[in-house]
C-alpha cells in the first residue's frame, strides 16, 4: 500500500509535505525533527518547521510513524510501527538502533500493580556504548 493510501485510510489529507515526511522518516534512522525538516526541504523545497512538527504529530497520532524519546535526547521518529520492538541507545553519542522483541524472560513488561490503568504498551530502552564509541 502506498503512502497516499495510508494517509487517506488514516483520515489525513495527502500533501506533498506529509508524503516527503513519511519518505524521509522511512529512509532515515531514528531522525530528530531537525533532520526530518532538512530531509523534507531537500525533497519539496519550501516548508516551515511548524508544518513539519504539525505533520509529525498527526502522523504519530495516526500510527504511521513512531515517536521515541530517549532520556536526555530530542524526540526521534521512525517508520517501523505495529510491531513490538525496542531500542538500544548509546550513552556517548546518542545513536539509536532497533532491538527486536525481548526473548526469554522479559524484563518487567507487565506491572505488578496497574493502579487502575489499562496498560496498552511497554517501552523498553536498553542503554550502552556503541561499537564506534568503544574504539
């Protein structure tokens, strides 16, 4: 299914900026808003930073992009949605990489007490030092 169809099915208007954002996020690697903004400008020319923020918010709300917020880093966006993957973040350079679902004994994916909440997601972030920073 193409990006235009995905936008329509989500009830979102199809615009050049939204299409460029989806392609930029898909082609990128856990991009922050500034990276997305630069990628969209390269694809379509003139676009406001506010339009990128607004579109990312709408795309995230529609489940077409995923927003992650590693502690101490700006929000990042990725196109990998709808699966149960986690992230590994380098403590030195901030590089983020995907980690497939935890296998074996899962670390605290279900709270002992939900305090009345209906839990619909667990977000696991692993922290360490990437191979480049180990050198």
